[in-house]
C-alpha cells in the first residue's frame, strides 16, 4: 500500500474516542469527541440494561452473517487519514472488505474526485467479481447536482443514499452548497433512482418524522461518527428508543457509530438493525497492517475473537 506520510490514526488499543480528540479534519469528532465516545459506550450500556431486564442471553445468542456488516462510506483520505494521495485509499479499503465477505459503502466529498475514486475502485474489483455492487451515499447537494452524481454511479450502485445530516458537517462547511432536504426534494430524488433509497443520518426526533413522511427503503441511524454538530447522545440509545417505530415506515434499518465487537453487532441486530456499518477500526487496521491486517480485523470482530 503506497504511502510516505504519517497516518493520523493513533491506532489505539481500543478505538473509544480518547486518542484523537480535536482532530477534525482527522480521525476524531466535534465537541471533544463527545458523541464519538458516547457511541462507543452506548452498546455496552444497552447490554447492561438488557442484563437487568433478563434479555442479555437473547442478544448474545443473535447469529451474525458477514453480509450484515459493511465498511463505512469514507472520503478525505489525505486530510482525515493521512494518505499521500486520495486515490491510494479506496482500492485497499474495498479490497479488504470484499476479501472478508462484507459489503461496501462508497462515500461522497469535496472535491468531486473523492466520490469518483471510490466508484473507480469498485469498478476495478468488478473486473474480478462482476456482480459486486456498493451502497453509495451522497452529500445533500441541490438535486440537479445529485442527479449528476447518481448517473456517475451507474453500474456500481445497489443502493443510493443521502447523508441528510451532513449539510452541517464541519469538514465541508463553507466549501460547497449543501442543503437540508425536504420531503418534496427527497420524493424527487426517489423518482430518479432505480435502486433502493436510503436516508442516512437519522438521529433526532425530527428525523423520525422525516422517515414517516417519505417512507424510505432504508433508514440509517447515524450521527456521522460524532463528526457533526447535533444533539448529544449515542446511535445505540437512539436505535433502542426509536428502532421499532422507524421500522413501521421503512423497509429496513441500518446503524453505525461505535461498533467495535461481535457483541456490539449482536446488540445492533437485536434492536432491529439489518446492516451494521463500521469504519474507524477497519481504517486503523488498514493503516497499521495493510489489506491483510484489515481482513484479519474484520474476521476477528465478526467471528467473536474481539468481544467485551
């Protein structure tokens, strides 16, 4: 894996948000990593509550299929991770995921080449595995620009999603025009996509109301890994509180944020998620030990070698 620069990830023994405080850009989050830390702690808190309620055994007996896990949609490999060039990141990241048997998520960013490098990496893997596709998550640009991006993803995309929360993301603020999407704008987007549609960034009560209004194929509970200014809290507690209600208005639930162990994945699945998305631990393994190291980390988490 080509890189001559120092990676920004501290590769902490436990990725709990304590080693990258204030690093945005970088691997950290806003507000001294408050929600990053809460995301990490949230899954354990749910299991502690389950132990008191007598449901912990049900959580820990929940089966896991590797296909229920995906790598997170990540861009900004230079400023956030420390790669020498943006394009050096995507193929190793997706190759490791593909070799480990988990799904892919392609992210969006500024400049536009960040999206295109991710799409190109998937296309390279399709030469080996023609049926391979990815979920592609686009920033909430004005719809006309979104339609251009959707067209660019043709042949790669199995799911199109919008980061509805990232109009407020610190790393893109004042760089591009992003907007808070309305139900009417989302309806227009859905008419233009021929694949399932996801809303990513469900984390507040008003987001629940948006899901009720638009009834997406996928509602993705996320606070962007603690990287956006939003209410204080964890994705785990939000999933537990609103998962059952959300499932009435969408086809399936996805979740990310602080997932580090097999038990965390089982907890997310128990509370209604069908897909669990992970990024930081996989990136840490990739930058420290290459593709093989990331494959090993994925296997360790899914098979249960890494538990509480």
